[in-house]
C-alpha cells in the first residue's frame, strides 16, 4: 500500500462544489479525490463480501448455504468491531520494536484521514476473516467459527500486518517492511493469512461425511449452485479493482497499470487452470470449480506485485497461479486427504505465497531501490515463511485449545447430516424444505404429509403439483385398501392415456371383478368334481382291497406249490443220487466179473499146464515102468545078484504104476476142472456182457428219466418263481394303487378345502360389496 496523501482538505468533495472559492488549489481537489477514491475502493472491497458469500454458498451444499451466508456477514461484523477496538492499534499503532503497534485503539472521528484509512483497512480485515468460512463449510459449529474469526481479526492478522504494513500510518515500519519486504495489496498479508487459517480449520475439523471412501479416495460432493458460485466469482473480480487499485490510497495515474495487471493475471490464471483441467481431469472436461478458482488464483497472485511489475510479469504471475492452484488443490485433497470445500488453501494460501515470491522475480528495477533482485527474492521468501509460521502455528494452537475446551469445533453427525441451516439457525429454504419433504415421504411412505405451497413462486408451483400427485396416489391407496377389504365397487378413472398408474389400478380392479365372477362359477364345479372324485376313490379303494386279498390267497397257494415242487426237486435229486450209487455198484460188479473171467482164463491156462505136467508124469511113469521092466530083466539075468535090484525094480514098477494111475486121475480131474472152468468162463463172459449191457441201458434210462424229472421240476420251480415274482409285483402295484387312492383322497380334501377357500374369497368380496352398498 502507498503512504497516506500529503495534503488534506477538511471540507470534502461536496464542499468543493458548495465553496469553490475556498478550494482554489489543485492540491485541495486532489485531497478530496483521494478521500473519495479510498472510500469507493473500500465499498468495492466491502462488496467482495457478497462475492465470497455467493462463491462459498454456491460451492457448499444447499443444506449449509444459509449458514455460509450468515457466517460471511457475522465474521465481517465481528472483524470490524474487534479491529476498531484492538486490531487497528496492534497493526498501525506506534510500533514496539517493529513487532506490534500499541496505540490508536478505539478510533474516533477527530482525524478524518485516520477514519478513511480505518474504513479501508476494516474491509481488508473482513476479507481475511471470511476466507476460511468456505473451507470449513458444512461441519463447523457457528460459535467456534465466530471465535476463529475473532482470533484472526484481533490477533493474527493485525500482528503480521504490522510486520509488513506497520509504517503506512505512523511511518514506523515493522521488521519485515524495514528489510524491504513488499506486498502492495495483500497477497500474503490478507490472503495467505486467511488461507493458512483455513488450513488450520480443515485439519482440526476433518473431512465432511462422505467425502472420502473406505480406501481414502476422495469423492465429489456436488456443489449447491455453480451459477451462484460464478456470480460470486464475478463480484470478487469486480471488487478486486478496489482491492488492488484502492491500495494506492490516492487517486493517481498508477491505478491504470494496477488495473491492467490485475485483469491480465486473472485471465491468464483462469486460462491455465482451465487448460489443465480440460486435459488432465478424469472426464477431460474443464471443471467449473477449477475455472472459477483459476481466476481467483490469478487475482490473489498479482495482488502483491500489481504496482511493481509490468504486464509481462503480471502474465507470468497469472500463469504460475493457474498452474499452482490446479496441482495444489489435488495435492491437498488426494495426498493430504484434507477436505477444503472451496479450495481456499490452494487459492489464497499457496497462490498468495507464490505471488509474493514471484514479485521478486518480476519486479521492475526502479522499485528495487538499494536491493538486488536476489535480496528482494530472499526477503519475499522470508516474509512468506514468517506469515505461515505465525498464522498456522498460533492459529493451530489457539484453535486446538478451543476444540478441546469447547467440546469440539465440529457439529454432531446428526446435525451435519440434516445441514447447518436447520441445526445451527433453524432456517429453511422453500426448495430445500420441498426436497426434504419429498425425501421424507419417499423414505417413510407417509402420504398424509403435504408440502407447504409458497404462493407466486416456481417452487410453490412445484409443491402444488407434487401435492396433487400425492392426492392421486392417496386415492389409489384408498382403492387398494378397499380391494384389500373385499370392496371392488370403487375404481380409479385414469387421467389420460399416459396415466400408467391409474390404468394399472383400474385394470387390477376390473381383473379382480372378473376373477371373482370366474371363481364363483368355477367353485361349484370344483365342489361337484370333488364329490365325484371322492366316490370314484371309494370304489377304487374297495376294488383294490379285494384285489389285495385275492393276491394274498394266490400268493399263499403259489408258496405251497413252490414248497411241494422244491420237495419233488429234492426227491429227484435224491433218486438221481441213488441211481448214481447203483450205477457205481454195477460198474464195480462189471469190473469184478471182468476180473473173474480173467482169473478163470488164467486158471484154465494153469489147468493146461497141469495137463502138460500130467503128461510128463505119465511119460516118466511109462519110462519108469519100462525101466523097471528092464531092471527086472536084468535082475533075472543077474540071478541072485540081481535080487535086490529086482526088489527095487518091483518097487519102481509099483511106483510107476501108481504114478501113472495118479497121473491119469489128475489128468481126468484136470480135464474135468478144465471143462467146468470153460463153462464158468463162458458163463462169466456172458454175465459180463449181459451186466455191461444191462448196466449201460439201465444207467442211460435212469439218467434220462431223472434228467427229464429234474428238468420238469426246474421248469415248475421257475414257473412258480415267475408266478411268485409277478404276484409280488402285482402286490406292489396294488399297494401303489392303494397309495394312489390315499393321494386321490388327499387331493380331494385339498380341492374341497380350496373350493371352500375360493368360496370364502368370494364371500369376502361379496361382503365388501354389500358393506360398500350400505355405506
């Protein structure tokens, strides 16, 4: 800001016209113009409060918009009061070692320039105090927010303001100003102070409900009205000419270049932020919030150097502000996970710091004085850091104390959900109330509630139309309740061919009427069919019972036949076994006869051999007899000497005769035996042949007979088993038929019960109809 004008005319601008003779100097005219210019600029800056209110209320939720508007007025009121009481003295009073002022408390009207200067500075402190209101919108208790505004207005803003602007009134500069720090209209002094206090608030309060998902990913909460937000942007843009140009504190030609730099920086800031949003946003579209904030970022950035740079410097400051505001906004939201509703930290805090430091890069040489450009950059950076350390450090400590001792700066979850318009002020907006009523009806289904109609407004027309819709729905509900009671006498007349709900209900009632008529006609038929079914089921059950008894008798007979057949089979198997035994014995007899025949043959051979032996014996006897004869002859010849030999000859002869006789008898006996053996052998052969033939024929006949018996028995057994199986299947079928009879009976009972229920439904509707007729 420039120093105060050197000349002053106590008569004022009107006095110039009324007493022109007394104001004959150009200096007097200039003094009065200075007064007028500063007051007009103050009015423009004051009008920025409406811009902040519109911007913040538009970007906040509708349920918090009234709260935001009230806060913008309330913080200005408190800021002016506290700045008049203590803030102005701390900021512009006589300096105490360059750190704080300590005079000019409770300003009076004795010094007109002091009054004008105070008015202009009071709207500045109101701006600093209101910046944080948008950032913490929707979740801050009203009284704690007012306390934050008091801290800014009475302590934080005045103290740092003294460091940078303390010499504007008493020519006693603060420690930053003494070192060459420059901030012409308040990029740091006003906007960064407000931005860093907004950072304190969003850290302590935390994000709004629903701002971040479970993974920490930010979700967009739709603004209340972007149209209102843009109206606020235009108002701020308009008021910024008073903010920057009025900081000259005099009506001079310098305001032209300041105005040009202001408008250039704002436009380039808007252009760059819009281009980044257009190219980098998820939808590849220029985002409404970023377009507005880019404009404001350019204005904030140029505020520090608007009187010290040329148009190219203003352009680059605007470009840097547009870029910084885009990336700072996303960094704060996505990386730091902080919820800044209007982007105040990025716009005012970050871009205010950027504009203050950028002043050192783009400042014109004639404004450097005895400093080099690097020294200017260094002191600018020191000033930015000092502002952050003081504002954030002191602000965080004081607000944290308020948060702890005051039971929390944040409203309850319930109040946050219903909105601070109602929770903090009991204020309602007609369209919000309409929406809440619609939401209530949708959530609870209470069709008796109606929206209050505001006569002569568009929202009133909407409420009236909605109430008419509720009337129609309630009529439909009444018809459906009558239907539930059995009364089909009432129906709905559709409003038009597009009245789908009315047509649906009307068709439902007509369909139910037709259904009841059909039920009435069909119910009797079902009842008669049920009786016929019951009779048929009874006959079927009786026949089936008799069939089961016959099957049981046949099954018993078949079982007896199977037992007899099994006994026959057993006997046949026993006879076969006996035949096999007899056959075995005959085979053994045949073998015996065969052996006997062989032995007889061998005996015959032995007899022949005996005969041969007998023949040999006879031969020997003959020869012995001949020998005895010769011996006797020789004995006779020998005479006496041969007497003994004669005796021997006689004995030999006797033995020979005996041998011959014995041999003859043996031969006769052998012959007899041989003849008998031949007869026996022939008989044995015949017996063998006969027995073999008889054995074979008997065995064959018996085997064939028993095989036929066994086959027949097996056939009988198989037939009996087949009959038994068939009887078992028939018995099962009969049991299934019996079960079917039971099922038919159950079906009959169900049909009878269903028929009774249908009759009950019919009676229900008939009673409902009769009740409706009586009514």
